[in-house]
C-alpha cells in the first residue's frame, strides 16, 4: 500500500493546508472561538502526520536502545515497563550514562513528533 498516491502523509498535509489556509481565516472572521478550535485541529493533524511518518523509526531506535540497556528482548512495552520498574526500585539512576543517553534520545524523538519547533 505504501506505493499508492497520495500517501497518508500527503493526505494529512493536504487537509491541514486547506484547514489552515482557507477554513481557519474564514472562521477567524466569523467566529474567533471556532477559529481557535480549528487551529487546534490543524495542529493535531500535523502531529498525526509526523507520528505516522516518524514513529516507526523512533520506536525501532528506542527498542534497540532498551534491548541493549536491559540485556534482553521483549516487546517495546515490556522493555519500557521493565526499565520503569528498575527506576522505581532504585536499580538505575541518573549516574548511568547509557540510561541518560537513552532517555535523551527517546525524549528528542517524542518532541520531534509532538512539537518539532521546540528546539
């Protein structure tokens, strides 16, 4: 399916562009509250597009770091729960350079999806 055009990313971008460039300005003139709600919707579409495009790679990188850090395999959710358990139990902390590198990289990937202008 990935070879079909328009792609999901292209469709989401086209919808967001229309809403941002045509619908939002019209709503701002007639009902500013709805204009604001439309901007929220447009931002949500942008997040969905970035998640669709970037999340598979981010998840793969996170999985690889966690598997190495924990020395075991499992699902991403299982590995994340195990790391959380170790942190709660005090088995790992901020003195662990590999842990901190993992947390920084994971956070950067999440920010790239949620709000890439943040940095």
